[in-house]
């Protein structure tokens, strides 16, 4: 099992830690200790590119108190090019016209908000 620190350091290098199943080849976000396709626990850790396209989002113009200093922003779900989804923050977005579905994004950092993305 990977540590939170390993995950964060990989994201800071603009990549994501994934598990690859040695039995069926499935790639998935490294958050569970078994393959979500065949249930095997024979997994290896791999780094995958942190690029993909937006599949859905929510724009936050009124943010929770601890995130007030970051608004406006969009909380987005991204389908990575490798095939699985991640979510993260996309700063500076205040209108849907600025963020079409299928827009390309990439990981740029990690901080107290989580994974930070930018338009690619």
C-alpha cells in the first residue's frame, strides 16, 4: 500500500500513482488493495501521466470558509488518458463558458486543496 506522502510527491511531479493488476492488467487509482476488475491482490505500483479531459465539474463562487481565499474555482472530475478518473481543483473558473466539458487539463501541483489542475 502506498503512503499519502508517496501519492503527494508523485502528484507534485505531475503524475498519479496507480496500481496495475498483474493478473488481468487493469490500471486503477492506487486507493484500494485489490483489483477492482478481478479482485486480485497481486498489484504493482506504476506512475501514470496526469493529463486528461473534464467529464463533469462544479463551479464554486460561494466556497466553504477554509476555501474562501481560493474562489472562484471549479471542482472537476477528470478522465485521465490512461482510463480512470481523478478529481481536483481548477482555479480561476467562474463561469461554465470558461470550462467546456471535454476540455483538456493537466496536474500542476498538490496543496491543502488537493490535486491542482490547469487547462492544457
